[in-house]
């Protein structure tokens, strides 16, 4: 009996995974431990083992596809078996009618209702009657409609010969680009080259006889090379999440700065007292670690900022599970320092660096990337003064940290008399707090930001308080 390999569930909150790379091809012999493919979520990458020994009969999805968890992705069985016996047209596993007596049946895996509905086969177009029904995936159909590409004559490489997005992209590469007006005119016969910029086909070209174009007389008529890169993988998931965050919440950002003289003094002392710092696990403490520590100690005084908004429900947390934005080769990840308000400075620093390394190396676990109650993102090392961070929903607040810059401060009394000019320059660190105004009002958020600024300005006293 064939073994149907399903997309494993990577954590309780993961609904789908993207197949980034198949490690085997159809016809390969595998063992139960053989890595079949690599998959990724918006959080991390994982390897999927075969789970059974045999021959790879069918890979049901191409690389780059976003597959729901628990959906069949491959069929492994005896060489020569018909994989279609075990997988239906909609991709769900089925029991083989020709299985040997006594063999245990394959457990059926139902496709999600929306997928079964959208993947239903359309009526067969003219020219397809002899070859049966024309199956087109929803993403492929949408892309073809958007690009005014006729589906007649296209062959599919998806499961059961279904036309998938990859087939549409391949067909688009073999035809000239169209202007928006030409696409609006709908599918039709195209000239080999258009009269628009870069050879694009215009609406006028569709109405005019198709005659070869003479070479351009000036470089001004061309736009140069254009590279088009599909948005896929983690980048696509991040794109969707950022759009969802901005469209489903009322985001409002407050900008401030805090005196950073004490931050710099402590960091400098740690560097100069390297032997002492090493003995107490402080050698790798950074400015960002000090900021994370100050945040973890300030949040408990403002519990409304340490919360989730889900629908009409607010969940406020006693513990501070601190999300830390990390830039990785695959995109933005947010690992979580759990119970940060109970950790020492050295422990927060260790966890922040351990989790960042795991994210950048692709080894972070799903549980290490979920459950944050408040997030900090720091762009100070890039010379950014302030910015507008986007909420990590369902959290109700996120802190953006900018660089340290010298700012003028007015002097009074004896200090002003001693200076002579009445103004001195002091280092300040930029702070940007974005809140969900559906859950948090501006004044309470401003009070939190002010208190955080005071914590940073007096970080030496805060450290003594523990």
C-alpha cells in the first residue's frame, strides 16, 4: 500500500507551509528517514522526512507552492504503482481499490473546503474536448486573467495535469509585455513586438495590422533592462501580514527621545572592564540589550500595553514575552524572549543573541517564534533617527528604537551661567511607539513612552533595582 506524505503541522498557529526545495525527484528510492523536501513558514525552515521506504511515485506540488498543513504533498509506494489510485483530483488521499488483502487502508485527508471549491474544474473550452477537462488552480486563473492570457492550448504541470501558476508564468515569458490598456482589452492575438516603451504591446497595436517594427532610432525610446522577481516564500507571507496589520488595525505612532548618556557610559565601562565583564557574563552586553532590559522593567507598570486584541476581546498578560525583530537572509523574523521581566540583563542579552543566531541560521523552533506580547525593533545601527514600526498583530503596541544623536538641551541657573550660551548638546536615543488605537489611547501610550524614556535615562539606577 502506498504511503501518502502530508504537509506536517509546524506549531499550533501555522496553517500552511511553502515548499522551498524538493530533495528527491519522482522515481527515486527513499528510506523512512530520507529528507523529501524543505519547507518554510513565515517563521523558520524545516526538513520533511519520507516517513516510509519505497519509491517516490509523485510529487504533488512544485517548489514555491504554499500548501495547507495536513494536505498530501507526495506519494511513496512500490515502483510501477499508479499514484492516481491513491490521490484524488482535488489532492485528497484516497484508499486504493486494488490494495492487497489485509493491507491497512490509507487515511483520507480532506482538502480545505475553500480549496475544493476554488479548484473545481471549469467547463472544457473548445479544443480541449478530446483531452478531457481543463483543470486550472485559482492562483493560475487569477494571474491569467490579470495578464489577459488565454488558457486555450496551455498544458499543466500540476497534479493530474492541472494548470498552475508556474505554467502561466512560463507562458508569459514567451510573449511580449502588454500595457494596462492592452490587458483590459482581453485575451487575443498579439504582434511579436509592440510600439510601446520597451516593446510593450499597446491597445493600438491590437487594432492595427501586425507588421514588423523597425529598430529604434534612439536610446531614448527604450527603458533598459528590467528584472521581474516573483514575490514568494517568506517574503510573500511577510507582505501579506504587513498589509493585514495596516488594514485591520488603527495604527498611531508617537515619537520621542531619551537621554542616552548613561547607556553609553555603561556600555563603555563594560568594554574597558573586559575581564570583570567576562566573569559576570556581561562582556557582550549592547545598547540594544540595555533597551530590552528597560522595556521589560517598564511594561509591568503599564499592563494595557502588554496585551493582544483579537476581535472584540482584549487579553492582558502578567508576564512580558518580548518579541525582538531580527533581520535574516529570508526576511524579518520575531523570536520571543519569554518572561523577560523576570530575567537579568545578562540573561536577556544571552537569549537575544541565541534567538537571533537561530533565526539567521534557519534553526529557530516554532515555539520560539510565537507568543510575543510586545515587540521591539531596532534600526539605530543603520543611522535611522525615528521611523513608524508596523504592529505585530495581535499585539497592541510595538517599539521602534533609533540611533543615538546629539541634541541641544537648554540650560538654566548656574549651568547656563557657566556655559555662557545657555545650551549644551547631549546624546539622545530615538523612540517610536506604534499602538493600535482601537485598544490603546494616545495619552496612556504617551505616559508609557515617557516612563520608558526615564528608565533609559536612569538605566544605572534601574539596574540596581533588579
